[in-house]
C-alpha cells in the first residue's frame, strides 16, 4: 500500500478496496498497480498489486510465504 500514485505503473483504477487501520480509521483505495525498484546490482524488482491509498500517512508492505 502506498500514497504515492507516481510510483505505480500499470495502474488500474477499477480495482478498489477498503481497509480498517488499528486506530479504527477506515481508508478507501483508488486503484492498484505495480512498483518497480532498481536493485544495487542493476536488476529490477517488481512488486505487483500495490494498492493506492491517497490518505495514507506511510507505506506498508507485507510479505507472506
């Protein structure tokens, strides 16, 4: 999840969701996309299905295996 729309590629405004934060505040996403990160070794890493929450105060990333 991110509040930075400019980080997202392949943005899809039709994919929306809502979340409830630990403080019970609710946020609505305005879509999702992918984020590309350049590694220190010259490669590229793509994080897919990142939701865009314009009212979010910080970025969140969860990794599940």
